[in-house]
C-alpha cells in the first residue's frame, strides 16, 4: 500500500501535465536555464475601492511541483512563460502537498 504523499505527488504530476505549460526557469545562483512545466495564472485583484471607484492590479502566479525546481526559486530569478519574461517577486509559498506557488512580476527590460 502506498502512502498519502505518493498520491499527492501523482496528482501534482498529472495536473502539471494537463493544465500546465512549458516555462523556462533561470535561477540567478546558477544562470543555467531549465525547461519545466508549471501552471501559470494571471488574475485581476481589487486592491482598494471607494464607492463605485476601485483600483485593480494584475497578479501573476506560477504553481509548480517543488521537486521539479532545483534550486527552489528565489526573489529575482527569471521565468519565461509564453514568450513573456517575469521575475520572481516574492518567496515561494509551499502548499503542504509537495507543490508551491510563487508570485511573478513582469521583468523590466
């Protein structure tokens, strides 16, 4: 019988393969690009509102299987998704199931 972590890992792999897309991750510590799969999400978040007027910001995040990204992403690392270059803007947040989420910011040229 397999333990729960084995099932979690299978779900992460399956989800990444079906919902994910190819990303190119370049850790600043090595400078060596790696091609991996991850799930990219861009959504609009309401930051502040007064009456009928609100301020929204586009938030970008990448969800990934932590074991695939070695070394783990750190602030400043580069990630290219669909031809658009991003920088890791916040430290990764583990999901407790073998995956992690990292916030991305559009990289300045």
